[in-house]
């Protein structure tokens, strides 16, 4: 079946495509339309190397016969029935150990923050929510009688979407002191209806998380002497200071 391909492995075929790409790149200096052939050649090379990775370079593994008796290169679906990312070794270990703020550092940071950023950090620390979930909170998500909150949505760059995981959308108990601070924030806000955003900006819309981080949290952290931090820093704290 594969006699006509025996002298050319898929590896040599992929390398040949790369050589063609280099020639077309040189030609593109005088003929811009040659970039089309650069793209096609690079695509052919990548496709060939992908086949080598998944099936090896043996022609018997990378060729197949059609119903009409023609020999052809296998297509992607014939290479693997699994998602190819499953074939890539993926480590579950973190590249860096996440920073954990102490209770003293959290208190020092809170002293440097005005509202509503003070309460936003408290919510992050006490509930362990992602920043997108914090920004996505609406007053109607809170059950004040039972002192819990149901996380129902996430907001990124003013776009409303679902929470990152199904387990994120679950009722969470609220510390009494945190609940009192949230109620005080609501009393002071002109956006206090059930469908209003808890941490709305002056126009009543969700805030931008990067703007909050750059303009408020990072400067406050520097003033507090605790160095650099990000929103994810608040997701791995110790919990004793939720009533700060």
C-alpha cells in the first residue's frame, strides 16, 4: 500500500515544507503575494509534524487507502479519537507557590482603602470569590434573613457571563460583620435595587477589575508596605479576620 511513499517519511515531507516556506519568505520581499505560499507551506509543515507526533514517521501508520483504491495521507480524525491536548503532558504542579497574606497584612491593606474597595477586599477574603464574581454580585443575590449569598454570574470587562465552574454557583454563608458592612454600603448607595450591582460605578454599571487593581489596590498595598499583589492573592488567605 505504501511502497510509493516508502522513501519519503512524513518527517522529511514536513521539513521539505519548511524549506519551501523559507524560499517563499525570501521571494516575498519583491513579491508580497508570496506570503500566501509562506502560510500554506508553514501549514503543511505543522500538519506533517503533528502527524509525526501522533502516529510516528512510519508510512504504514500515516497513509491509508480510500474506497477507490487511492493511497492518501490520513486526516486529523483518523489520527486520534481523543482530544490531542490529552496527549500532551500536563503538570498539575504550580510554577510558583501562591502568596498568602497574613491577618496583619490584610488589616494594613484595608486601612488604606476607601469604599467600596474596602468592602470588595473583605468579600474576596471572607468568601474566596473570584474578582469577576465579586463584580457580578447584585443585591438580589443576598438572602439577608439566612445570611447567605448565591453567586450566580461573573462579569469581565462589563460583559456578564456564567461563573467559571458549576461549584462556583452555590450559596455561601456570610459572616455577620461582613453582612452588616454590606448592608451599610447598600444604605449609602443610590443603586440599591435587587438587580443593581453591589459595587456599581457612578453610572450604575459594573466596574473594571484591572482599573480597580491598578488605581486602588496596588497603590494601597505599597502604602501599607506589603508589596505587590493581585486579585488572586485574596483567594488563598487564612480566614480569622473576616470581621475586620
